């Protein structure tokens, strides 16, 4: 009888633990920035290619995907990053929902539903506007995406 009481107590203890999100992010491809004809915008649109990732939540509880503001990684010497506006936008659709974030220079987040939501493919675009133009050289940015 004591063994049964211990087993029931253990089951009750497990039932009171908070459920954990089981979220996975998989990068499908990185994006490529291209310069527009006016030399004022570097973008993954209009000839560039967006980055793409999938998010899968295999838990019964929801999860939160956080997308950081885009950060400069590389630019030519002499280029003033302070005059350029670096923005990110993303959109995606999955079995249990969708997300659509217009261009923003800020960190954002979105909810991924629980109930074992299947892979949601998210397309990420980056746009950098600089009214004074871009000089010859290599430019790159990064955005960190996490799921919790």
C-alpha cells in the first residue's frame, strides 16, 4: 500500500510542474542584399534573396519566437552606419497560424501556438536605406532569432 501512495504522490508532483515549450528553429537559407538603381537602398527584395527559417513547436504549450533588431556586421571603411536605417520584416504561415511583421528597426516577437504545431516557414527581409548612398564594398547584417 505504501508503494501505491508513493507512486500517486510522484504522479501528482509531475502534474504540477509547468509544461515546457519544445521549439526548434531551422535555417533554410541566409539572405542576400542587393543595391537598388538609385544607390540608396540595400535590400533582400528587388533582386536580392530573403532569409528563410522554419519554426516547429512540438509541445502542447505555446512558445515565443524573438527576432532581434538587425545589427551591422560588416561595412566598408569610411561608411557611416549612423546615417543608414537598418530594418527587418518577416512573414510566415503554418498549419495553426500566421505572422506578418512590417519593416521595423526594433526587436519583435511572435507567438507560436502549442498543440504540436507543425513547421511554419518564415521569410525574413532586410532593408537598409541611406539617403547619401552606399560606397563600393561589402555590407552585411545579422539578426538573431530565438525560440522559448
